[in-house]
């Protein structure tokens, strides 16, 4: 058997390492960034048990009726924890994984609450961003949902929050302008402000 040169050995090792890396990247554990719960049959998934059975059914009926009349899908998800995942990226990724909304219109909305993290986030598809821009979604979280959650009224927060989303898609709810306390020279973008205001309730 001919001896393998050091150079050839290094090349073979490199190809073997690249093969292992390609196999790892192709595996579901790496290809999928997060582990999502299975998509529910209805518009509400209460994994954190924040709602009673009756409350969950009432919320689901309202959201189903809205989707039937408008084609815009609103999904409400409560989870015990995100295990360290950033809530904004997780919510957006969940909406894509589940295919919330019509594919050709991208008109889905996901309202996600992480109980242990005490955070909530509204993610919107491109098809509804005109009616429900970041500023409006943030204001719904901050002014409509968070006060109810702080009182332990989780159903009230989700019910009123989804009502506000429905009104926004009809052009009946808009974010009011807040008085500016600093100039635009501070370099803080609207997107960063929005992410910063993912409120803890």
C-alpha cells in the first residue's frame, strides 16, 4: 500500500469535513431555525393555558368570521416560553412556517404572547402592512393589550387587541402621533424603536 502524503491527507480530511458540514446543514434540526408547534386547525393556539375553553372558542369564532368576510387571517398564539429566542424573529418565522394568510396576498397577522418572558408581538404579512404598519401594531400592543395583561385580564387583552387589528385593516384604527422629545439626529430608527417597545407586561 502506497503511503499517503501529508498534503493528500489534508485534502482528504478537508473533503470529509465539507461532506459532514453539508449533511448537517441539510438536516431538519439545522435547516429549521426554531421548533414550532404544529399549526392548529383554528386561529387560536393557547399553549400557555392563558384562556378558558369558552374564551378560546369565542376568540376563535370572531377571528374565523373575520377571515371569512375579509380573507385576512389573524392567528393568536400563546406559548409558555420562547427558550431564549427573540420574539420578533420567532413570530415572523412562525407565520411563514404556518403559511398564515393567503399565499398570493401574504395577508396574515400573528399575535404571539410568551408567558414566562412576559412579552408579546404582532407580526404582519406584506399584504397588510399598509393598513397595519409597525407603528400601529406597536401601539396596539402598548396601549390596548399591555394594560389588560398587567391586570391579569388575558382574554380582554387579546380580544381588544384583535378588535383593534380588525379595525386597523378596515382603516378605522391608526397610530396617533406622539410629540417628539428629541431630534432625528439621535440616529434611532423607527424599526429600532419598534423592536425596543416589545413590551413586557
